[in-house]
């Protein structure tokens, strides 16, 4: 796990100022890779790298890394790579290449990527199992190849400038280069207030975009050859015809698939730990790795505010650790520590988010124990139909479709809600506008603010432009502005969304959660919050190979069956007390903590000053104003 950066010039020579820009970028990402720093100067490109050594700890595997291991590579031109992530099947790929006469000088996954690219170019990508974002420079052809993993676990951002293209693992690193001015992007600003995170490919800054997950991009002579090319679209996994198999067969398929993923994610030359909560996902991972013979330590955070309450995960996590014979470390977090850490949290937050504080403290606890790698249960609900909204939203959408098919129904619904709401949750007012589709009810469930609330937050012009840009996004190959509702009418999608086409509505909710909430918030927060502590966070339940393996059987996960099967996947299944325990989530007592912070961020915004305002709305304002110095009225 590392930080990568680079600049490719439109001119034959990049010039000395480009090297200074890359050094500023790698300095900005020091915590992503404290073990080594490298900067390489080519004729028209400069590449930079910060290394967190996980595989092959020797200096020979530092980056940027050059390839000179075969005549094939020489014929294609001198290749240089900067790589962030892990390739879990690199040893199998290395053996295959070695059997074809390729000579290696390291035992790293980075060198395997170079050898594969020398042989197969972009055709290499479907062979990779892991989380990755990398750049490979071909000096002779003056070509830069950028690629990103299917789920988008590892971030990669780029920006076009008059002088060339700049890229990095962090938005803030690109800003540190001095090559891009920090001008607010209306789509990013509006997207953050709508969703609580910035939807890909937008960022908070105009001109800086995320390379879409599962995509690659070729830059030649300092300019993109075309729009990003999709090589893997995880949405297809919820659209495939489903196999009809017994529950016993399905359980065995789940057991084999998750055990295989757990084994793959243990590949490391340094010790591994695991975030251990009271939930099924992390507990199942603990059971699987125990079954594989790995005695990893469980890391749990606890809060005094949750003591003796359902949200307190410490007692249950301790019982799971004892059940599997794993060492267990509990780290208590106080409000005073939260307040002291706020500046560091907001500094580390690469894009604004209302989440991630929980992962920040868990990562801090793991790093304090000396770990460089931790396994997380993130993504289990999206894969195994775990959230209650997977049951609720299809029902709500069905009712909404019926209601919206009645002529004149929307004004009536709007009037009824206006009379009923009377200060209740502010999102109730959006029911009439979003009840007609699965995408609409999903947006209403997950959104932070409604579109018509944006003008009061960022002003009418920024709100209008932001919504327009979100709705006409031409940078994501599978983005659409409208969807044909089951009533036969064309209905506009909620801002920043793509259609939920899937084999069932329940599968459609999983698709939406995986490509919105998981992608734009959970995974992104996992990255910045762990990397701020020089910790590599791995996600055994967010794995493209695992997703493909289960893509023809996931309809059997409905109504709680998927989580039960995950719980029974370890050789020693989870206790019934864990399986049947009501879901609590990986919570932090933000309501209590924010109550003591004062009201300077929201006292002049009536919708935020109201007593019933959810803490997430107020925290969003704090994040934007203190963390990103954007005080838009």
C-alpha cells in the first residue's frame, strides 16, 4: 500500500519544475508510504512514489521500478511503474511468467505487474486479483497507462493541464503540485451535500477527476487518447441469470468462496490484524482466518457513551475472539480524544465525507499495536443482502410505482406530507418526487440533503450548475440521466445515479449500494482513514473474484439467508447469539460529541439550526468549512 504520483508533459522534456511538483506531491503523501520515497525523471515524464513495504521488504522492491527482464519489454520500450495496492495472486502469475523464461530480481507483486504489461498490455487486467491503482510509463512511445481495480478500492485521480497530465493517489496531492488551482467544482460540492460523499468521477475541485473504477486510460504525448475504457463493470454480477441450487449447495459454494478470499487476503510478508466488531462480517473473517491457521489479533474500539448499550461492541467482540482463540486488543476512545483529533482527521480526509471517523480510530488502534496490515469486514452487507433496506426499498418502490401511476397523485402526496411532516425528518418532503422508482427510493434513503435544499446551502447558481453537471455526466461510461420506469414513462434519475437494472429489485438495491454507498463512501473512507496511520486495510468481502464466483447464486441471499450462510462459513460457525443479534453497525457517538462543539457552523443556516437536525447534516458543514475551507452560503 503506497502513494503514487506523476506528471506527463506535452513537450519532449518535462522540465525541472515538474520534478519539484512531484516532490511536493510525494511529501503530501508521506503517511501513505513512510518506508521509502522514490522520484524518477524521464524525458517527458516524472514519476513519484511513497512506499509502505508489505511484500518483499528489501530496497530492491522500492519504486518507481523499471523493467528490463525480457527482450519483449525492450522491444516495447523501457517500462517504469508506480503502484498502489496488492495483487493477491501475484505468486501464481509469477510462476506462469517464470515458466515462460521471464527472469525476476525481486519477490514483489510490482515486478509481476511490469512483466505482465510487457507481455499483454491492457489484456493483463482481468488476470489480476487484488486492489490496485497503478501507472506504467513507456519511455520510447511516450505513453502512460493508468488502471484501477473493479470495485475502486484504491483511489486514482488525474487532471489535464495546458502543460500535460498530472495524477496521484490523493486529490490533495494534486493540489500540492501547484499545477491545478483549487477552484470548487459545483458537481462535487452539490454531490457531497446530496450524498455525504462526492460521487465518482467528480471531486471537490474543478478539473480533477477520479479514474472510474474498473477502467484504464492511455495518455500519449501528455494528452489522454480517449475517455477511460471500462474493462470490468461489477454491475453485471447482479444482472446474470441465477442458478437453481439447493440451500445446502449454496452454503457450500459460499463457504468455499469466502474461505478462498480470506486465504488470498492473508498474503503478506508482515503481520496481519483484523478489525473485530460485534457483527457477522468481521466475526466470520476472524473465524475463517483462524481456520486457516493464522493467529491474528483482533482490534476493537469502545466508547464510554455506549457502555451497557446495544451499540457497545466490546463484549461481543471479546466473546468472538475467545471463541476462535485469537488475541484481542480493546482501545477506548473518549470525546476529548475525538476533539483533539479533529484537525488531524480533517487534514487526512482527502475528499469530504460524513463518515470515516470510526475507521480512523480503529486504524489508529491497529497502528499503535505496530501493524501495517488489517483485514476489515466492510462490504459484507452489500454482497450478502445484509441491510434492512434490501427488504424495505423494493416494497417502497412497488407502492410508489402504483401511487405515481394515478393521475395527479404527486401533488396530493406532496400536500399530505406537508400537513403530516410538522417538523419531522426533513427528507419526508422528498417522497413525492422520488417515490416512482427503485433508484428514487434508494436516493431518499441514502441521501443527506434533498436537491431543493441545495440553494440554501451553496447558493442558487452553484446548486443549479452542480445538479446539471451531475445529471449530464459524460465521464462515466455507464452513466445515464434518465431511466424508463415500469409505468413506461421516462423518469429522471436522482442526481449522480445510474440505473439499478438487475435480476430482481432486491439485487438492484445491492447493485446501487455497491456502486454508490460502498464505492464513494465506505471504501474511500477506509483508504484515507487507514493510510493516515500508515496502515494497509484489506477487504476480503470486497473482492471481484468473490463477487464473480457468487454472481449466479446471489438471489438465494434474500431475507437474511446470505448473512446466515456467511456466519456458518467458518469450520466453527458463529454462535447463534451473534447471528440473531440485531444489527448495530460500526457506530461512533457523534450525536453526543457534536452537541458539545458549539453552533458556529450552522447557527446562520435555519435548516441546520433546528433542534431535530440529524448530526450527519451538521457534521457535513463542519467537514466542509474546517477541513476544506469552503464556507459557501
